[in-house]
C-alpha cells in the first residue's frame, strides 16, 4: 500500500503540473545572433564572393586601410575569387566603410562621411572643428562637434584612431 500510495501521490502531482507551453515564450524566441556584418551597399557581393572560400568573419579580422583592402581583394582575385569588377569595387567600398580604421585627426571630410556614415555637412563640421580646436584626443572630444550624433560615434568607437 505504501508503494501504491507513493505512485498515486506522484501521479496526482504530475497531473497538477501544467504541460510545457506549446508556443515559445519571447525569451525562447530571442536568439543572440548579432550579425557582425552591417547592412549596406556591397554586403551581398561580399557575402557571395568571400563565402566561396572561407567564412566571412575570417576575412575581416584586423582593420585595414583602403589601400590594404585593395591589396587583399587583388590577392583574392589572383587566388581565384570570382566576381565582376563592379562587385570587387562594391566589396572594397563595403569593407572600407565598415572595417577600416577611422583616422579622425587626419581623414578628409569625404572619408569621414563614408566611414562615420554621416552627411557631408557633418563631416565638414568635424574637419572645421578639428582645424579650429586642434586634434581630437578621445571619442568624447569628437561628440562635441555640433550636429554629430553620439550614437554614430559610439557605434564606431573601436575603429576610431586619434
């Protein structure tokens, strides 16, 4: 009887336990798959061409200048990467825009507009501010430029070179 009672108690307890949810909770549906590759012109060409030989995340390890990305793309073409000249140009522009250092104290307004993803007027304001006040020493200094969104600076903080 004791065993039977134990079984009955267990059966009763399990009958009172609600069944597992049939639809996932928001916590279950949220996956942390941060895409290391921002959307933008050239991304699809980059993914198409570079993924043919290796994982794209292996491509963009260290930051490279425009000239270094150009050399890397030339090397990949010599090793057999297949793309049109237009696709190679799109890939280079994409890599420069998202995976190049941003030399805030040396870059031209055009370079700053491309790498900081800001309008030309804001990039010109950065250069003007730099010329009037001297070189930037930190990201905080850069955020003092009128019209420059702090979020733009924060999103690229790891790429800023002073």
